[in-house]
């Protein structure tokens, strides 16, 4: 072909082994952004990616300091005045590997078993970052780029991208582009290519309740005061009603409803009850009545308890009434919901449900709005054709239940949409022990990104 894409894809096929080696080298760096003790490893990962960009021939490669972890930038030019510019986004930070005793191999010593590579971050999202880099490498090592490409890699996505929005605001000219490629999503299944056109937002809180001044003997003081652990359970249990709806005052007032057409389209997704039963291992699904599972996951807001702690949790027994209890609470938001409004709604709920002798404190930890993009844009069509070229079938378009704060930030500040894809699978155990990446799917993903860049 005149655009040399076949030559680039052939290069990719001949270098599968070295691509895996490079991914392993990146995954070996324990870049856990939430750990204060990982600061040196975060810089090590940033240096590694900057070197990868330089090896591609990228210009203006910079490691920008932030109040947290560094941001890496680089750019490649096609040499043509009228070329489209794509900004490739990725993050190099990963979730903590706990609980370590549930890993079959060390989380930061990647191990290949059959068609899968295991290690923290192989799927979310170091594997997707490396896929993007290797697609570009396959092109530049065998010819010339058909478009301009800029790269931005952050180290704080797993803790809410707390410094990224300011960086984008301060560097709008540097980041000028026509579209963002964001491969931080995934596929429905290994044989079903997927494009995500909507992401839910996030509001994350820590709720603490207090009772007595200190822990008390449960025999001496039991029965005369409200136990903070019980109080917390009452409060969080009351945040849903029997039909699965969230009970915070005004919570649904701003929720954008699904159109009948979109609901019909979502019914075509191969993600019925059995799909989610198989993915989760539970016997029965539960959630907001009146909506299918795929609608609840991608297009309806949720409130989940991410962690609970109170009192004695060690081995054996200790009969105490704890003085305090804590819950981590996250809400996934849909278009038109405002994280600040949701914060106030949670405060209103707590004020309306005061319990005797109990004091509470609520801390907002992170948050960001939902995003939705145009499924009919030129760039989305280019990605759809690229995926179809490799998988032999058109992609499915879906709303994703997760949150990627940078997408809405780039819409708001740069005025550009993101095309979202990725080559992780639902059973990759992201954020959990034994995270994995299915290598045959990953290799096909690299091929599809080569097609995407040429299609543009």
C-alpha cells in the first residue's frame, strides 16, 4: 500500500518478543502513586518513558515537575504542514498490589503463563501505553509518520489526576491537537473490539463517625450508647432503598436520561445478566430497578462503599466498643451531575439522619464530571475502521462505567474530544491480585493503532 501500513504491521509482527520485553521492564518499576515511599520509583518510570520517546526520535521531550508526580511530554512530526495532530494520553502509575498473599507471582516481577502476562499495571495501563508506543515505533522505524503525534503521560490517574488539569491549563498551546487518543479503556471480549464514547464521573469521600472519647469495655458500657460501628452501618445502609435507588436528597435531579434510541442500542451489546454473572462470580445481580445491567454500569449513577473500618480487627477477640468508625464512599456520576452538588447532597443526607450521641466528619478526596463524545466524528470513524481491519467486524460502542478525569478536562480546556479504546479484557483483574494482559489481543491492538494513525 502507498501509505506503508503493511510494512509497519509486518515490523510489529517481527518484534513481538522485544515488545513484551519492553513492557516487562516498565511493569517492573513499582510506580504506585498513592504510596509516599514510591516517589523515587515514580521518577524512575517517568525517566523510562522519556527515554522511550527519545528512542522514537521524539523532539521536545520534557519531564515536567508537579506538586505530585511528574508529567512526560514529547512530540513527533510528519514534516507536512497540513497534517492532523493527535495527542496520545497515558498514565504510568498503578494501583497498590495488596493483598500480596493472593498473587500467584510477585506483582512487580511480570510472569508469562500461556497467552497471558501477569503483573501489576500490565493491563491498567502500562500495557496500553506500550501498545501506543510500539504502534508508533512500527511506523517510524519503517517509514514516515502520516500525522503529527504528541504524547502526554501522567503519574496520578489512580489518585484522581490531581495535578493534571492545572498542567493542561498552563500548557494549552503545547498540547494543541485535533483529537486525543486515550487507550485507557478496554474490550468487551477478546473477539469484540470496543470503542467507549462515554465515561462516568467520580465523587470520592471519606466518612468518619465518632462516639465516646476512647474505646470502651463492651461489658461495662454496652447498651447505654450508640456504637459508632453500628451507627456507620446504619448510615451507609440507608444510602440505598429497597429498589436499589440512592436516597441522597436531590441525587437524581440532574441525571441525564437515556433516550429510547440509545437504550435500544445498548440492548444490542453482548452484556446481559449472564455476562456479568460470569465476570463477577456472584449468583444474583442487584441494582437500580427498571434498568438493565449494562445501563446501570454505564449510564446510571451509583454509590458504593469501598472500605469500612472500625474497632478491633485482629486475630482472636477483644471486647471493645470502638470510639470511631470510617467508610470510604465513591459515587460514579453521569452527564450533567456535578461532583460539588453531590458532595452537598451527601452532607444533606447525613444532616437528615443524625444519630444520638454520634458526630460525623465528611472529607471530599477527589472528583470529576462525566464525559460523553460524538460517536460519528471523523476520528471515531477512523478508529472504528482500524479495529474492523484487524478483528474483521465493526466495533461495539459502549458507555464505560469507570472514570478518566483527563477526558473531561481536555474537553473543557483544549476543546477536543477523545477517542477511547484499549485492549484489556474484563477478566484482567485490574485493581486486584493477579492482574493480567492477554497478549494475542494486545498484539492485535498494536496493529489496529497502526491502522488508526494511517486512517487519520
